[in-house]
């Protein structure tokens, strides 16, 4: 199995060299190779009921060990689901998707099966399971047609029970409100019993916490970190889209959420330096290029600001992804991520970080849900904003939004 993955990865890299005028990493094939390299240990082990047995856990707080497995799976699911939602086709990539669709469905079934050795912790020992149940719910929404609808009825019941069981956890008055709301949004989409008041409260509070120019506070206070992209705006986009589909987006309109997300995405694109770096500020830096989930999701939704082209976003994000992927000691000898931002840097981790936490980096790759023939992938490489400005290109002035 691993030989097959290696061979396909080599094939993708060979293809990438043939893309005229583009660096070897500025293309879809490279993104696919990154996504599968990171995701494979999590998905494959859980599909084979070996996640608890084989996953190493780095953490400062031993009490966090029991939540690390759901962290790894829920976060990986967010990143891989949009790509899997494209389904199966006759191309090498399509055949690779077929393999991971099959494995991911098995992983979902094992994660929620009380009789499996890999039945995951959705509500015990801490509040953390709510966070990663929400990421799992988000992933199921991203992959609704390929990952949710084909599941057998028993697994669907188990998923719904597992997600509803998180209601015993009270969310804090900050971005955590969106975790509870995300769970309920999935239940709406799945046709299950849901609590609409939970969603309404989360959106009402975030409407109050909007700070202007595309940014929300994490609670009443503004934080200089990447939580607008790790959690807040991607989840608000997904939640309000579900509400709009059901004519329920009365608290905060989907279009307003999109407008603000577009501005934040424009700012994110400008944060990427000509060298493919970005400011290492705020908490949870060990989520690496997950910091650009919002930019990637806005691209996936084909909602980029009019003055930000898909090609420049791809080129900018490719530079970031490659810069972080070439770091030494990024993986252990068995292919599991190690704590750090650039390679292994365990002191960068906050007390809540475990090995499982790190897999939120895959969320930066959600643009892989765009098909291979989309202009995001087919357009030639393009300089992004900071490259142009530092080359001396005369650019229009940047402006805030009302």
C-alpha cells in the first residue's frame, strides 16, 4: 500500500516538472502529494482500527492524550474531504481518491462504533472533544456526497449519536461557540434532530464581536493570531451556507459573512512574503499552513476578491506549503507530524497542543476541492501582491471595507 502511494507521489512530481513556467511545487500534483503524505497515517490507521495503537502522542499535559485521536481525525477530515468530494475518475489522481474515499468511510465507521478499539472520545475527560467533533462535522459537510450519504444506516446513527453527545460540553464565550453551532449545522443538513438556538446564539455573539475590516474578535477581545482563519470565518461560511440552503440565515446573512471573509482573504494573501513566509504571531502556530484555511476556502468557494486572482493565491500558498514542508524533522520515522512550526519545535506548543492538534494544517489544502481543470490549477504561475510590490510594480492602494 505504501509502495503504491510512493509511486503515485513520484508520478505527480514527474507531472509537476512538465508544467511550463511553474516551479515544481506550484501545481495541483504537489498539493495532492502533501495532502496524502500528511493524511495517510491518520486515515489508514483508523480505517484498520490501529489509530490508538500506532499514533504517537507528543504533549505537555498528559491529560490531553485521550483527546488526541479525535483531534487528528476530525482535523484531517476537514482538509481531505473537499478533495474526496470530487469523486472517482480514471486519472491517477481519481484512482487515488477512490482509495482514500474507501478508507475514510471505514475510518468514520470505526470512529463512532462503540465496539471498535478505535471508538473515539466525543464527550469525556475535558471540553476538547467538542472542538474536534465540530471539525469532523465540518469535514462531513465538505464531503457530504462522498463521505456521508453512502454510509450505512448504522454508521449514520452512530455519527449522529456521537455528535449529539457533545451537547454535555458547554462552549466558552469565544470561538468555541462555533464548535457547538457547527455540530448543529451538520445535523440540520443530515436531517437529524438539531438545536437551532445554539446556532443562533453563536452567530448573534459573533455579529457583536465583529471588529471591522473583515476581522472578528475571539470573544469580545481582538487577538493577534490566526483564529479568524483556523476556526472563525471558515466555520461561519459553512454554517451560514447550511442555514441559507434551509432559509434560516436570519441572524447573520451568508452574503455578509462572505463579504467579510473576502476582505480577510485579501489581507491573508498580502501577508505571504515573496519568500513564502508569513508572520509567526499568536497562538497555535504549530498548525502551520492551516493558518490559511480561510484563503483556501474562499478560493474553493470561488469567492476571491475581484483584484485577487486564483493563480496568485495558488502560487502564494504553494510557496508557503513548500517552505514548511521542506523543514527538517517535520515528520517522525513513521510519517507522523511532529510539534513545531518549521520542523520540530516542541517549545512552541501551548499546553493544549498534542500530536493530533497538528493535523489542522490539512485545512490549508481545502482548495483541492476545485477540479483539476479549474483556472485555480490551470493558470500559469503568477506573482502575488507582496512579490509585485517588492519588485517595484505600481499597485493600487489597499483599502479597508466598511
